[in-house]
C-alpha cells in the first residue's frame, strides 16, 4: 500500500523535487548543520585541490532527507567538476555501469544513491574501478573469451545509503572517507526554515519558524515541505505572512502534531498499544496489521520514533516507550520492561 505523507523523507512528485532543489545550498559555506562533517570535508577538498588530485571516495550514510545528495553535488561543485548520478537499483548488469565509468573525466564525481542495493555482480565490477581506476571486461564466452583491461580517469565515488550495515565489507573498505549524517536539532532546522523562506520571498515570524522546525522530524526536507504548506495556507487564509497561529492551523489541517507525528506514526503506536499491549511485537506483525511494507516502516517511520524515544527495539520486538504514552495521553498498561533489553 502506497500513501503520500507530508512528513515523508522522499519527494512526492517531480514538481516537488524541483521545489526542493531550488532551496538546496550550493556550497559548503551555505550548508547549515552537520558542522563536523562540513569542516572535515572542507579540509579534504582543499587538500585534494592543492595536490591536484581527486578527493578520496566518500560514503555518506544516515536516515533519508538529511542532505546526502546535496553534499554530493556540493563536493562536485567545490572540486570544479561535474557530477554523474545513478542508483543501486538502476544498475542491474556490469554493462550498465561500464558506459558511465568509461565516460568519466578526471576529477568528476560519480554519485550512487542507495548503494547498498547494488547487485553483487555490479558491486564486484566496481572494485578495480574504485581501487585501481581500471575495469576488466570479459567478452565472448568459453574458449573464445578474453578480458579487456580498460583504464579509467581518476574520479571520486560518492555513495549514499540509509543502511550502512547492508554494505559488504569489501565495498565498504574501498571508501576512504565515511560520514554519518544525523537528525538536525531544532535550532539548525529553524535556520534552514528562515533561509528557505527568504529564498521564497516569504515573510515569517521567529516563532513560526521555530514551530515548523519543532515539527520537522529533525529533517531539512520535511522542514521545507512543511514551510511550503504553511506558506500556501497563510497566503489563502491569512494575509500572506507566516505567523505562529497560521502555522499551527496549517499543520493541524495537515495532521502533523506538536512532535512531528502524522497519521501513520500515530496509527502504528496505537496499534501496538491496542493490539499488542504496548509490545514487544515483531516488524512483520506490525507490517501485516497496518498493511504497509516492512521496509517502508523500517526506513520511513521507525528511525524518527526510535530517535525521540517513542519506540524501542528489543530482542523480542518493538515496544512503545513511555514518552509515546504521554504524548498520546494514554495511561501506560505496560509493566516493567527492563528484562526485554537483557
């Protein structure tokens, strides 16, 4: 079952993707948040440029919507080079990757999103390309087969994944730089909202920007989406200025509560409480009860609920946290659960 969620980490349409791109920072100096990563990137990029070398292969991992793709484009721009993009699911055979690799020019950036979903045969084809900047391509079969050794220009691979644990050790070891992007604090999200409002030419109150930040699930992409909905509401229902009242009214209409939870989040928590007495319960049982894909729940719903303590993972399954009971104004029916974590 597929449903559109305003708090989803993925763009709902091509038009929304263009809107998001218009708000993205173009340089590291414009980038808000992830300060340690930005500082280390500046050093690596500056050192590579001074030596006239491509920067090391970089692996970006963390929940969706936090800026992995944005950073990949910034890396290419800072290196004064082009970026070529693809994704793990799009590369089925080594031949799909061969054309991309042989056309790469020196210092160009190859960005592979969802790199953990690369087929094994394609992943193994990448090893010599990343390590020795060459590819071995086998033509023909049987006694007539021969291997063509094709040299490549020195390029930089930037891989992005939401599931770093799914990467094989050989692939992971071929990245020289690893950066984990974490959820943003409200203060940084507020800066992002104000910056985006300025780009859009929208007047916004400090309190309104803070309210949007508080409900953005620690994610810039969600913050920009909420800002867009609030801006539209303020323009139609109010005088065009984004105020605290218009923000609260707009987000109430969208079903996004004070903690950033939407209908699916609340439905999941209520289901575990009502059907399974707060847990523990396995992800497959949750998936079947909600009629949602287990991968969708693990990638798009659980990370934030785990981050804010509304949901907990134990060796026996998922358990609703005390904070969730308080937020939902439900009296906890669960007894002591310490044994679940042993």
